[in-house]
C-alpha cells in the first residue's frame, strides 16, 4: 500500500502559439496512455486553460519520488519531447508537490 506522504504530484505547464496549438495538443495526448501504464502512476491527465487556449497543463500523480523520476526517463517521454519542444514558446514549467493530506 502506498504511503500518501511519499506521493509526488506534478503540474507541468506548456505554452505554445495559436499556430502550433493543435499539433501541441496532439503531441501532449501521446504522453497520456503510456504514462498511465507506468509503475507507480496514480493519475495522468491533460488540461487546456480556459482563458488561454495556448496553455496546457499535465497534472500527474506518482506513488513516490522514484516513480516520478522514472517517468521522466521513460522512452515515450523522450520520443514526444523531441518534436514538442520546438513548438513551445518557453520551456515546460514543472512544479513538484508532496501530498500532505489524506
């Protein structure tokens, strides 16, 4: 059983241009299925900001720091990032959070 206080929850922000928005959305969706199959994945979801459709967020939760770190090294992440990064206006912003409540 997972220890709640060991969980890591990430908020990853991606910003693009209107011109590249559809392609960025397609690429970001390619993260979802494989990530949900990874060991330690609690959830993995893609969101688009309502008031700024050129901004996307991935909210993902992992059983612990080891699982979160392994996700970052997963071959699918590297495969998707290669065509994705040139379409972004800034580097992805990653906020790592530790769970405090049940």
